[in-house]
């Protein structure tokens, strides 16, 4: 009964439940796409996926710098039923529908930081630099 309880414990977190539903509907998906769908940072989603991986719920595959995750095949009848429930019972949930909409437009291309997070342009404020610029 410990392994069954562990599965429910992992899925008791709303972010991990959302990830499980998305993976049940989409199959293998990149971390950056999942992060965009959920609206969380890549490192946060990676942490949740590592917890799910430790519990045996997901499998990972690396391709270059990207990590792709998919739900693991069901090992027990309970897991089989849970996977079916994720697909059939939660797919119409408004949060999942919003996640799927964002996921459909997600890409693994580098994203530009929002304007308030962009680094400032470097400036030369040293007197020596001004002298060099003004020299004939």
C-alpha cells in the first residue's frame, strides 16, 4: 500500500497534477513547453518532474540541452486506471484547457526576457574612457 500512497502523494500537488494531465494528453513534451503551459519557471517545472520521476510516474529523455518527459507505462491496474482518469476525467477542467491552449503555442526557442528584466546597456563612465573618445 506504500507505493500506491506515494503515487497519490506526488499527484496531490496541483502543479504535478497539471503536468500529469498534460503529459497524458500530449505524450512526450519538453520541459520548456511545459513551463510555458503552466506559467512557471523551467527550473520549477524540472523540480516537479524530478519528483514525479523518482516516484516512477514519468520517464525522461535528453536531446541536446532539452529534456523531454512522458508518462511511464502503467505497472499496475491502479496506475492504468489513474492514467485513464487523467485523460478522461480532467481533460475538460478549465485550468487544463487553459494549459493546453498555452501549450499549443509553446516553443523551445530562447525567450526574450520581459522588458523589466532586461539587463541595462553597459556604459563607460570612467574618465579615461571619455579622454580616449575625445582625443583627436
